[in-house]
């Protein structure tokens, strides 16, 4: 009986961990975490003022990096709004404690479109701090290099793109230190990620609930609940509880029989 219980609990633990930790395999759309890697800081882009800049000239303190495209009908606007929202709630100062960089992965996006897009999402931020959220556009070569280096995988689907939603924390030297998934973020989580990136500490993602319970639908360009995974986990938990109950009941009966 003890062997059976140990096997079930071990299998449950393995299944849960395996479902939560992303495997570095080739994927068309999603994130391949590259914690500890240094981004190529010599890549050049255009900012919203049409100036040519390198990543190295922008990344000199902890930096929140995001990838979007400006005509996105789905995840991009909620993601940018989520960034603006969490920034407005933190007691850290943009430009002093950290910077923000948003890069469009659509080669058709221009500095003019970047300027318009930026205006839509900086209203929650203090006016003096807005300059420290930089929007970038670029050519195909540099976009492919930066998205691949960051582990950000996207795929053209007609006029749009299938892509994940995440922010990536970078150290002052451009090292990838953390991935935060989704389109909304807790101030505490972001502050911790900024503090860790300041020290250059690459930390594994603590919460994989989004990846575990949700899957990215390339047709609807949204995250959908994975009922089969949840049902499978529930069944494993129920089986573990059932056999544990049987085991404890059996021990109790044996103990009572011994006393008599």
C-alpha cells in the first residue's frame, strides 16, 4: 500500500511539474525562455522620433521589454495598457529605477505609427516620465535577430500575427532575467523583477499558470482554457486523495484490531 501511495503521489508531482515548466522545444508561436542570455545590443532601430538608436544606448538600467505590432486587434493593446497600469501603481521612477522599451515586430510599422500608439498608452504615466518609455520600429533583419534572441516566437496569419503576450526583464547589461506572462501584472511582481535585474539575477518564472491552464489559439489570437489539462490534474488529485483515504482507513482498522 505504501508503495502504491508513493507511486501515485510521485506521478502526480511529476505530472504537475511537467505541465508547468515550459520545455525548450521548437515552437511556431510562443516563448522559449532564454534566461541569462545577453541580447545583441548593437542592433539598430528607429524610435518614435525617427532617430536611429541602438539597443545598447537605451538599456543602461533595468528595462521592461515588450513586443507588439501597432495594428494588432487582440493582445497588444491590453498588454500595453497592462504595462501602463502597473507602472502607474509602482513607487519606482521610470528613467531613474528602470526604463521601458516596446518593439514592433511588424516591418510595416513606422516611427509615425509608433508615436501615435505611444500617445494612447502613456496617459496614466507622469508627463515627465513618458520620455523613458521608448517605442521602436525596424527592418526585418534586426527584428528577427532581437525576437529570436529574446525567445519571442510569432507567426504571420494573413494581415495579422499570432503571438504570445509577455514582458521580458533585462539587466543594465542586456541580460534576460525574467519573463512575466499575460497582459496584466502585479506591482509587487514587477518591482521584484526590477530589483533582481538590477543585480543581474536570472530567475525562473514563478508562475506558469498561464502556460499550464491556457493555450494560445492562433485563429482567435487569444488564450483559451485547456479543460483537458485541468480535468486530468483534477482526476490525479482525486485519485491521490481516494487512495490516501483508503490507506489511512486501513491503518486505523488494523490499529483497532490490534488493541482489541
